């Protein structure tokens, strides 16, 4: 019972942390780029980045299978190098969580960097700071509240991902079964006690993440 209960929770936490690291890095960098630069096709690319927020989970799962499946461009490449498909593995769960969580981090980071007044960055450059030093010592500290909010919200989104994960990663106990998919299977099998335990757990984790965000936002 304890093993059955803890395995999805452990995997969900691992997937959330792994996806969170990827999302924070990529979301912050792209957020900075889109906040500071103007280029042709910017609106189109930004719209593509935000699509996972509005697309049905089944569509996201389908597209991931098309891209990373055995016949997909990336999927074929992965299979040739590693000798097996990425579908129905824990890596697939991480990829799915990353895709659905990225828009939240990207949009929040972009808003945060847009809120950094250019005069502070220009003043640092006038004093001899490089672009990287300006980012590290001026832009990043001034946007840290937005970045923290984006980090927590994107991690919460990754933690709760269900539909696309079920399609792309499957629901293999001990391998790809996260808490949301475990709840679905518990209800489907009539084990309401176990379903309630997982529901309470994920509500508690999500509540803690959100209350932490609200607390930091008010500081």
C-alpha cells in the first residue's frame, strides 16, 4: 500500500523538478530576448510559444507523439542513437511537463524584464558593464519577483499535468505513473480511498506552491 501510494508522488516530484529546471532556464532566456529585442516574426513565434496554454491536452499529446514518435524527425534520431523510443518513458513525462509549463514561465519572465527600466541597464553599461554583467547584476535582480512567480506557477502546472502525459508517456506504475494519472486509474478501478489520498496530497502540494507565491509577491 505504501509503495503504491508513494511511487506516483516520487515520480511527480522528480518530473516537476526536472521540467522546472528546463523551463526556468529556457523561459528566462526567451523572456529576456522577447522583452528586449524586436525582430521579424516575433509575434508569430510568441504565439507558438503560448499555444500549449489553450490547446487541448489530447492535441499536445498527439503533436508530441508525431515529433518524438518512432516515425518523427526527433524520435527517429533518438532511436538511432539510444536504440529505443522515448515514448512511454519517464523522459516523455518530463518533456510533456516542460511543454505545458513553459508558457507560464516565458510570459511571466517577459513581463518581469519589461518592467525593468532601461535607464538602470544603460547606466550599468555606461559604467563599463558587459551585456552579461548587466543581465546578472541589474536585470535579473530587478525581475526576480516575476521570475519567482513564474517558477512556482510553471512547477505547479507541471505537477498537475494529466492529459498529454497520459497520451505521450502512458500510465506505467513505477515508470511513468504520476499523481494525476494515478488518481484517474484509482477512480477507474474503484479504489476511492487511494484516490482521495492522492487528491489530498496534490491539493496540499499545489496549495503550498501557490501560498508561497502569494507570500513572496506581497513582500
